[in-house]
């Protein structure tokens, strides 16, 4: 795979890269660059995580060594979304969940590793750099950086202001060339680029992908049960949620069904040279096979493809994708129960 092919693979389905030129230069200089994504171990993992997991697969295929940071300290800093006594349990759950999703996509994970945040974020050197970076920044600058990610509330806690400082330092202490995250993290990633040189460290390339709309039309969120599908839900629950999803005829905006097809299903199908099949009675046009998302969108906008048929096809595809995940968690129910005791 040449530089252009690797570049295109990292760039596909992204919202922004800071910067394209630096990414291309990195790929020209290094055959095996290092990248990472940080997952704060808070709520249960839902199907929206397939966007970052598929991008992890792209990085690996492009020759990167990739780190999944299981950010336990971050999970507590963000308004105590995860209590201290649950941190280790949620780290274990997140590792199992991400591993299961990568398996469901049949990803070669030889160059992937998991790192727990507290394993390096409590060292003397890291702590000193945290103080140094805190001395260079104001409350307002930290709040602005974290505003799309951290839950501040009416009376914000000091911990939320520390969040972007730690995330910036993670780039240096994980020794990576690229940080990858959702577009909601753009301000934090820009904060890292602006601040690391102040400590004598280099700025990294930042890659961002879009956020997946939820089933109700808003952002898919672990805290809004009606907007998401957990990765271990049973077949009937998955089908029921897809069939009740927000998917108005001939409308694309905030349509979570179309978004999941665009960023997950059709990418997965294209990589395997498989069509996306929509089964329909002959009187409604008969079965249809799609190889490009643009064709699905075109038929949907013109009215040739009915929301009900599209939902049924997506439910079948999603259940097939999640079946290996369900199997992975069979016999590991205690991992989930310990991580989320409040859910029973």
C-alpha cells in the first residue's frame, strides 16, 4: 500500500484532520506511525461506537500501531460519571466490548494494544507536566476546550477543567503521532496542539470523525436509552428499536438510520465486496441490492425506497453484525453486572 492509499484510508469518512499536510508527511516518513483513541469508561457501549472502531480498523490497515486508551481517571473527572469503586470493572468491560466489536468486523489486531490511563497518568513526570500545563492555562480556556465533552453544570467541579490538560499530555506520554476522536472533541484536540509546544513537546496530527445521530434524531448518547442500541442487546430488542427509529420519508437530516448505513454498514460491505440487500415484495419493486451509499440516499429521497423497507433491512444487517458480540459476552454477564450494578 503506497502513501496515497494509506492517506485515503485514514481520511475516509472523517469530518476533519489537523492537518492533511502533516498527516501526509507523517505517512511519507514512517511506515508504522503510532495513533490512539481515548475512551472514557463511563456508560455502556452502543452501536455508535462502530464509527470509531471502524476507523481503528482503517488505521491498522494503513500500517499504524494503534493504542486504545481506557481512560479511567478521565471517566471520574467528568462530573464523577464513573465512581472510583467501579473504575476497574468498567475498564474490563470496555476492553471486552471493543475487542468483541473488532472481532465482529474481522479486524487483524496484531498491532493494537489497550492501555489503562491510571497506569501512566500517576507517574511523577506526568504529574509535574500536569502542574506545568495548569500554570499556562486559565479556567476559561480549559472550560472552552472541554465544553463539548465534559458535563460542567451550573456549579462546575475543578476536575472538569483538568480534563483537557490530561488529554493533551496523553499524546506525549503514549508517544503517539496521531490522536483520533470524534468531532465533538475538536476543541480539546486543538488545545493539545496549542499547549504541548509550550512544554517543549511536538504538536500531533488530530483526526476526527462525525458523531452518529441517535435513533430519536439527536446525538446518540449512552445516557439516553431511547436514542441508542447497546451492542449486546438481543435480536428482538435491536429490531424493535430500529423499526421505531426516527426515519421520515425523503429526509436525511438527523436520520440515524441513514447515518449508520453511510458510516458503518456500507463501509463494511464495500470492504468485503458485498451488496446491502433490501428485501421487498414484487408489488413494491422487488428486492434491491446496493453497493454505494449514494444510491440508497438517491432512492430514499426520490421515494423509491420506503423507510419501513430500509429499517427492516438495516435491522437484519445490524443483528448479523452484533451476533459475534453477543456470543463474545455469553458467559461474561458478570463483567457487565460488575461494571454497571445499577442496571441489574
